[in-house]
């Protein structure tokens, strides 16, 4: 046997997102792409802001000597200084460039943080439902993923977190706006979580880090403001990428930011840079690092995702499905009309509708709809959703 048992097991269990991608590819070949309604993938549909193309073209026309060579493993100084400035503006805290490490996307950033902090057997606590790759990321570095539940509205449940925290807990990971639910955590709820973690640090005698996966941090609707872990808790780390807010998912440009007063800050800075190197990421893409400060605080038009949210939310509610209205990201997480959410998703495939079961996110009995589509796809899917609703007697 040549393949590692852990990988073999993961392949056998499979990723529902990957499986739905493969099912979708086959269905589109058989029935035509326009006849398949794919709500399975969180692949951003918006093109980068025009300023991105403008600055990229300028950079290509007037290249600077050495801009394609290796750079410091933490990333270009001017890029880190720009991002630290954004952090200062958003929090009022004294961020410096050395508090930022540029990474290969948010996935790379999360792995760098976990590599830097985890000892074998230590636990990372996630809140269900959660992004499916968290478990693999934690296992990559010898850790164990433990789970706390959220409320029926998918908000933070402090009692569940309190019960799940133990002496082995090293990190608590949060994700707001959340994948797969689209909920946004309030600043007050993060304040209370921070207070709880401080008490647990005193009880267990070691730091517990709050790791905020902020990849959707700027995709917030209805005039809301996303929470910020830095405002609530000193031992906090933020990981972000520009996959969503700039439509640059394929460019893999992300970063880690650490609280300016975090525990053992000098050692953590060095550990993050070292881990970035030895994990094989080494550096975030040079061209993208150069571009980020040039385009400032440009963003894609978030209102387009908000309109898609409104369209499909109204559709499923009209047909009798139950769902919490998402406040950000680009997902809806309705309750499955069949207790077996996998069975429901397979039934939806018969209507050429591609969804992802909630079981893949640690919350059975639900299913995820991605808003990464167009209005026409939503409208054309209505007859299929109607047949599903009738089939289940909604």
C-alpha cells in the first residue's frame, strides 16, 4: 500500500463540493450547460475592478527591475505596509508591516498559522456548520478538530463553546460571514467569546488563539458591518485573501495579520515567516503583491451578490423551504425537507439542480445553495424547485 492511510480515508469519504463538481460536469455534457442549474460551487462570478486591470497593464508596460525575483518570505514591504494601514484604519490598533505575512491565499494562510502554533494532539475548535477543509488543514499539522454547535440561527452559542473548550484547546476558528450559512456574527458576540477565552486561558494556564477566517469579510449586505476579532480579543489572528472582494480567486493572494499585542509576538512573527517557507508556499505571488497597494480599497460590486441573495431567498421561501436570511458571503443554507440531506440533494439532481448537502459542512439536515450564478439561472431553476417542493409536500 503506497498511499497514506489518512489520504486514502479522506478520498473515500470524499468532498461533497468536489463530488458535485464532477456530477455537474457530467450532467452538463449530457443535457447542455443551459439546462443544468449549478448552485454547488463558491466560485466568484464578478470580474476584478477596472482599476486592477489598469494598474496591472501599467506594471507590465513599465516593469521594475527585480520585481519577479525572490522577495522576503513575509512579502514585499510596501504591500505589508499597505495592509497594516488598512488594519490600523479598521481597528485603531498600532499595526506595523511586521504584523503582516503575505500568503498563497487564505488556505495557505490558515495552514501557515496552524503549522506555527499546533503541537501534535492539540485541538482546534470550529463552529458547526464550518468550511469542510478545516479538518484536513488541522490534521495536516498533527492537530485534532473539535466541534461546538451554533444556535438554530447559526449564531455563536457560548454554552456549546464553553463545554467544548478543554486543556488541549489551542485555537478557536471563526468564519464571518460564514460559509455555508452566510450569517454575520455581531461584534457583541465576539466580545463575549473573547471574555470566555480569557477565562479559559487563566483556567488552563496557556494562551488560546482566536483565528478569524475572514475571507468574506467585505461581502456584507443590508448596510451591516462585519465583526472584527481584533477589537474583542488580544490573542487573535486574522487570515484573509482577495479571492472574493477583488474577484481574484485564481491569483491566490492572501495574508495573515496578527494582533499587535498578541502573546509572544516576536516569536510568532518569526514562526509564521518560517512556516510560510517550509510548507513550500515560500512567497505569495509577486505580481499580485505589487498590485494590491496600487488599487487601494477597490472592491467588486457587492450589490450584485445581494440582488442574487434576494432573488433566490424569495424563490425558496415562496415554495415553502425554510432558511435563515444570509447577511453576507454568497451562500444560503436552507433546511432540507428530507431528514436525509444527501438523499434530498440526489433527488434535486434529478431536476438538474446541483446543491451541496449540509452533512459536508458538519450540519446534517440542511443543504447549501451558492449564489455564484446569474439571475437567469435562478429563474430557470424555479420549475425544478417547484417539483421538489411538491414532491416533499411543502
